[in-house]
């Protein structure tokens, strides 16, 4: 992957360093464009494995077409899908870092706009009521930005361009504690069944558990953006991921909803504690081109662009 030509200053003091924010802008332009063209290796491998184990001839044909689509995008430098999505950014900030949050968000927005105008890309962002297209892939509170604070001396920016086919198949339900794990399983399977072909399967099924309603929905999206097959570190949660993965792929929805043994490339769960009288569950799916790309800013190093 290409590197952005900027070396961060000493002691991670980036709050007043204009070169840093210029680098963020340039990196976000690159992230948006390249994420739409370059499918991560783990997703490619998952598609190939799905093709190898598929027994239904029509399913193999569709998976073969998806793999060929990725290859064509590689060879012709084309977008994998015409839907440029909602630009969603997940930002991890090390506790040793000082930065100007407003300036950072301005740089992310500007980089997104430049990618749309200079590539150019189709702008999918409209005013919710008037439906007027802004033409820049940005708008009121768009890009969507999620923050996570961690130990370390880096800032990591991950873009997930979220297409509408999968985003429209998003669900949240406040189950009762009495419904327990069985209720969680039942609800997730109902969501996948109801979604059918709409999220362009095979999907990555992201599930959020616990927290409040808004936290739970955010966790589901975070889960959907994880590397394919990366297990949750909690053994109990990991077991639930495995059980749901098996159950979903027994549903027979298959690639593009036309039947087959792979409806989900992966099932990922992110969980938080919750109120003793709550049992929130959210489902957020990622379509088969599970696009993502990240930039990592570290002191004394060039900005790294990776998956």
C-alpha cells in the first residue's frame, strides 16, 4: 500500500500542527477512493472459500461472478460496486496523543469531499427531507465518525463505506432479560431471514449486545467492520458467534439470495454491559464487498495505509 509522505512530530503533540491535519485530509481522500476499489484480503479469501465449498451450481456461478468482479476492479482500477455508500469512520486515539478534535473532523470531511470531486465518485448523500444531493459525499453530520480511546501514541482512522443495501437491513430490538440468549438467537435469525437478498449476501453479520439503544446499534456496526472471522476475545461471546454462523448458513439463502450454503461470510459480535432490566440486540450487515481501509499516524513514521 502507498504511504502518505508525512512524518509525525515528537511527543505526539498534534493539536496545532497544520501539517498533521493536511496529512489526515490527504489520507482520507486516499482511504475513500482506494477502499471502494481494493477489497481486503480476508474478504477475498472468504469468498474463495465459499466458492470452494458451495455445492449448488447456481450458487457457484454467482460466487464465481463476485470473484471475477473483484478481479476486474483490480485490473481496470474500477470501483467494486457503484454504491459509494455513507462514509463511516472509526477513529482510535492513543492516550498519549494531543489533537484538535474539530480540526481533525474538518480534515476528514475535506478529504472525503476531495475524493468525491477529484476522482470523481458518485455522491450518495442527500438531505433527509428534501432529498437534495450535496454532490460531495458529505452533509449535515456526515461523514459518520465514531471515536474509541485506547492506550498508545497513535491515531488510527478506519473508513467503512457503508452501502445502502446492507445499511437498510439494520435492526434494533429491546428484548427482555427473560428472553436470554435463546431470544437473542431467535431475533438475529429473524433479521437475517427477513433481509433475504436485500443486503447482497453473502454478508458479514454484525451484532451488538447490551449497552443502551444507541450504544448497541453502534456496537453492531463496529462488529460488521471487523476482519472476516476475527473472533471475539470473550469465550462466551465467541461461542455465540460460532453458533449463529452455523445456524445462518443452514438457512439456505445463499449468494444474492438465490440459494446456497454460504449466507454469511462471518458473524461478529461486540458486547457491552447493560441495565439489569434491559437486553438490547442490534443487527447491522455488511454486503459481500465488505470494504474498509485504514491510515495509522505514528510519531517519527510515515503514515501507513493498510486494510
